[in-house]
């Protein structure tokens, strides 16, 4: 039995190494392993193919380097990479852009690498770590797309070329979502599937739990013989008494090192399987075991006072292991890769209102991108350039709202509501009035209405465009009931976590826009006043921040000033400094009672 357990652990560790090294989704699939090895050792694979064909001068047949399940997105991926290469090459080679050629060459090197990194991670997105890497690559590509459109607005003669590049980047970013969804759907996962952390991480967490339990039950003999308090023994005795008195004596089995090791090993071994049916079975059985572990965690937190360092170490290690089996947050990726008609029957998705909203956001995003390419695909001037800046910002915001919905947590979707406020402002800018102020790009306090007063022309006469923005905002704001987005919340409600999350998201956007403005200014010829364009975005963000409760009301009759709060890290004083200030609060430097102490501390 012990030999079988050791062999299972060895196989699990080997599978984990293969997954991480070769970026495999199924280490037991010989064809996938062969393709991954051919990709990693390309030259050797080519020599083997030459030897097999028997023609020394012949060109080796191409060996597919694709890992994971091939699907419809593979052909689109090849096209997206080709479009990206051509758009970048056209900009780099253009003689009129020779002054910024080094920067564009930097993009030419970086962007394909980001796409490859995101695609590789998407193909193994059944693991949360790689899914996070894929989403990080998508976010990075979205930032590059936003910058490309800003450069197009500030360089009218190359507006079309920059917008074409942005479109190619957006296609690659969208394909990362689709491929991640295909990976999950292709493995047979549904809404009840548990997709834990990589097996290697899970094994490490298992070892930490057993090590902490061993340290709790077998304290250092030197500590017992010294002057230290026997905190480990005290914690162990108190735990046993507490479990018995609470009627949870059966949980004492989980404090047995060999029994707990067998329980955790079974979970790790099952996670290491590659068959989708086994993993789906894990999602149905692990809930029972994990519930017992969570019950033990809850009782241990109440048993010991004061707490014991060995017990705290065991609790934290066990908590980290249990967190590996929390409900997965990647199920909505399936809706990005499969038609909604298939969501319920094949993949077990209930298609809730939030899921329906996610599908609607993807649809409206595609529609908005097409409308903006027709509306803004020109060398614009005056108010039209400002509108281009603002509407491109709305497209970027819609992408970020989709990313928040993929996270499938309440805080993320509440943050997405901030994008909805921005979109409603663009479609109905006239609802904002008053004398609230925001600091512009030159560091001056200006009324928000002065910065956004001309934005009403952006959707004037473009009913379809306004309708798409209005529909997107409706999806983002409707889940919060009778939220009156056009009215500032009362002072007593402004500290509500919902409003705080929205303000935090808007402040993050403000900081991002500051960085992008500096970058665009460095790469633009100066024909367009970028500060005027940037101030329009600042005004729009300021209006949204005001409507979500930023700034203090009625401060000495002054207008409300909207600003983001900055939190600098505070470094505590040295131990000696703190001790010195505490000691000489009562004594003077000669060690005598300070006669002025009572006077200073009245």
C-alpha cells in the first residue's frame, strides 16, 4: 500500500513537471507530448524527420507546434498574427515616422511575444495560474491598443494605419479569451467543475500542512527543556478538549498525521488525472472532504486563546490548501468560445442574468468597434478629434468591463459599473451640471462642465452609436436595481463599499490615463493639442467620480473638488527610536521625572 502511494505521488509530481515545462494540458496524451517536444527541440525534430524520409537535402516536413485541443480559433490566430506583423511592419517602414522608429521597433518585438505568451497560457487555462497569465496578456494587449488609437488621433495623417494596428491587437486579445474558453470546454468542464491550482503547487501546499501538523504534535525538545512556554502542547491539549466538548470529536481524526496525509494525497492524486470525467467527479466529491477541513479550521480558530504559533502555522497551511478547491471563476470563458445555445445542455451553465449580460457585452463590443471604425476612420480635427479620444476610451472601457465579468465575483462586477456611469455620461452629458471642480492636465482646478461641455456633439446624429453605448451601460448598471446614476449619493451613503469600489476603479483609470498621455505626447508630432484631448477625459472621469461620491460636500461654501486619495506606504520607526520616544515621554535625559510632562499632556 505504501509502495503504491509513493508511486502515485511520483507520477503526480512528474505530470506536474511536464505540464509546467512543456505547457501541456494532458501529459498522458502521446500526440500532445510529441508535439510539445518537437516545439521545444525543433532542430532535433527536423533532423529526425530528415532521417525518416531518407533525403538529406529535402526540407523536413513541418511539425505542428500546437499544444492543446485544436479548434476553430487556430485559423483565426494565424490570420491575426499575420495582420499584426503587416501593420507593425508598415508603420516601422514608413519614412515619415522615422523619428519614432526605435519605439515602433520596440512594439514590433514586444507585441508578438505578448500574443505568444497569452496563447500558450490560454491553451493550459484549466489551471488558474495559467488563466491569470492569459488574462494579464489580454490586459497588456488592450493597453497597447488604447495607445495605438491615441497616437492615431494625435497624428491625423496616420490615423488609419494606427487604427488598423489597434484592430489587429484587439483581434489577438479576443482570441486569447476564445482559446481559453475552448480549452475548458474541450476538456468537458461545466459549471460544477473544480479547476484547482497546478498539481505542483497543490503538492507543495500538502507538504506544508503535514509539516506544520508534525511540528505541532512533535515540538522541539530543546524548547520544552528551556524557558519557553509549551505553547504547542497547550494548543494540542486545548484542541482535543474543545473538539470533544463541541460534539465534533470525529474531527480529531484529521489531527492524525497519517490519516490527514492519506486524505490530502487522495485529493492531490485525483487532481493529477487528465481525464475530464475524473476531474468532474472530483468537483462532486471534494466538496465533502473540503467541508470537513473547513469545519476543522473554524473550530481551531475558536479553541485557543491566546493563540499558539505552531497552531497558527498549521491553520494557515491548511487554509491555503483548502482555498485550492474553491469554486472556479473561469466558467464564463466557455460563453466566449461556445454559442449561448449550447451553454445549458452541454456545459451545465444556468445562463443567469449576469451570464446573459456577459454575452450582451461581447455582442455590443463587436458592434461598437465596427461603428467607431466607420465613424472615426478619418483624419479628424477640432471637436471630432476630442470625440475620437472619448469614444475610443469607451471601447477600451467595454473591454475592461468584459474582463471584470469573466472574474465572476461581486467586487469585480461592481467595479464594472463604473464603466457604465462613464458610458451614460457620454450619451447624456447634459444631465451633469453644477460647479464641481477637477484638476486638469496643467494642475489647475477647473469646473468639470467646462471640460466636458462639448461632448454632446459626439453622439449627436449618431443614434445607432448612442444606442449601443446606452445598451452597454444598461447591462452594467441594471444589476444594482434602482441605482440613480445621474444623482450624487447622499453623504451618509458615500462610504458604502459599492461606491468605494466604483471610485477606486475610476481613480485607477485616471492614473492610467496620465501615463498614456505622457507616452502619446512623446510620440506625437505636436499638430494636435493633446492637453485639450486629455482634459476631456479628465473631465469625464471627474464627472463620474463626482456622481459616485468623490469629494466633500459644502466645505466652507466652496465648490466640491473631485480628487483621488493617495495612500503612501508608512514605514515604522526603528525599534530604538520608538523606545526612546516612549521612555522620554515621562523622563528627561538624565532619567528624572520631567516636570513639564503634566503640562504637555493635559
